[in-house]
């Protein structure tokens, strides 16, 4: 008779499998904490250039870190308490002027339509209360991250990682096995440069596109040109979809004046979007960075689906790191002997 092959599994192999399963379960249960730690590394890496710039004037690094974090906290508080409510008031005016607000049901209708005559101050207070419900900027940040404890951990971790020039590298050396240390540090350094360049590119692209929108809408005498240009710059972070959203908002604002102006506004945005897609984006990406726009969109969608606001925040950096990991693996595969 033909003997059947027998597979033997040692107790050591079973224990290793059990340990691996337990490790995966622990990581899954603490996925929010791991995402928060990843966000802290991103914040520390992203602020490295600004901290070094402040330190060039002779300020000690610890003081530079404190000044940078205080400056960012002040800017965040200013945006939450000043800029965001004003933007919402202007949006309310745009939608109310076209009659669209009355057709919006549910939450959006309550958000963009305020019944009865109200002063700008009353509108500001009503929208601020509806949006933030009396919350502090820290509560707003903690809700975005997931919890108060996790928000505190993210802020403190990013602060301590930034105190020394090689804080992130030293942390990676502690948590990564020595056999993979050099590879991990090489991937981190390339990813840090890639992500930093991507953010700089997006800021530059947002400024150029926002200025273009402001200049065009001002020449066309479209109401709220500055507000729409500001939102166009923010929406620019989402490829393809961003210009469409800002264009739709501009057309709605122009409709409050006349259909002819709305038509001219639509033509302007088509031209501006073509200029952005065929001139600005290829030029900047060729000179600075190469994260494909489709990867950005997919990363944003996956991040939103997996972890909500926190996932959106870390999605693009995670995509950049994933791209570098694949590139490292492909390089080793091509260099390996056949």
C-alpha cells in the first residue's frame, strides 16, 4: 500500500502560532492607541523642519519645541473659535440667497438655514453653538482623535519625540528588532522626506489655486470670492473632487446674482481646473514629490472607513510609508540572485 504523508507539528510551533494569534488580537484591540502613536510620529516628523528653523536663531531646541507647539495650539484655537464660525455664516448666506437652504432637510437644513431675522452676531452664536456645543478646542481635537486620554497621549508623545533631534529614530531603534533596524530607519527617512514634500506641495498648490480662484471670481464680481477661494484651497487636498466642490459652491453663489453670471463662473472653473490638472499638478509633482493622486483618494476613503477623522488625518502619511515599503521590497527582489 502507498503510504500517506504525515505532518508533524511540534509543541514549539503550536506555542509560536498561539503567541502570534494573541499578539494580533492585542494589536487589534489596541488599534486606536497604535493609530494615535502613529499620529504622534507624524506630528513630530512634520514639525522637525519648523523646529530646526526656529532653532537657527540661537534658541535652545527645548524652547523651540515649546514655542512651536504653543504657536500651533494658538492657531488651532483661533481657527476653531474665529475662522470656522465666520465661514459657516458666509456659507449660510450663500445657500440662503439661492433658496437651496429651504430644500435641505435634516441636519444640513438646520446648519445652513437660520429662520427669522438675525444679526450677524446672533448667526455667529447660533452656528457656533450648533457646531461645537460649547466644547473647547481640546475637546474638539479629542473627539476627532477618539478620546480625551488618547488626545493627551498623542500631544505628549509628539512633544517628547520632538525634544531631541533624533527622537523618532531612537524610538524606532527601541521597538524594532536589530535585524530589521537599518531597513526600518531607511524606509522611515525616505517616507519622512516623501510626506514632508507632499505636504509642502499641497500647501503651494492650494495657495496658487486659491489665489487663481479669488482673482477670477473677483474679476467676475461673484459674491463671497474670498471665502470661496479659501475653501477652494482647503478642498484642493482632495484630488479631482476638491475643485468640483469649490466650483459647485462658486456657481451656487453666482446664481444669487444671475444665471448668466453662474454660467460664466462655471466656464471659469472648468478652465481653472484644467490649468490645475494639466499644468500645476504635473509641474509640482515632477519637481518635488510623486504620490499618485489616485493613491491619495483611496487612502482618504480607507482612512475614513476604518478610523473616521483619525483615519483621514493619518491616511496620506500611511500611504506614503506603504509606497516606500513596496519600493524597498521591490528593490530587494530585483537585487536578489535568481
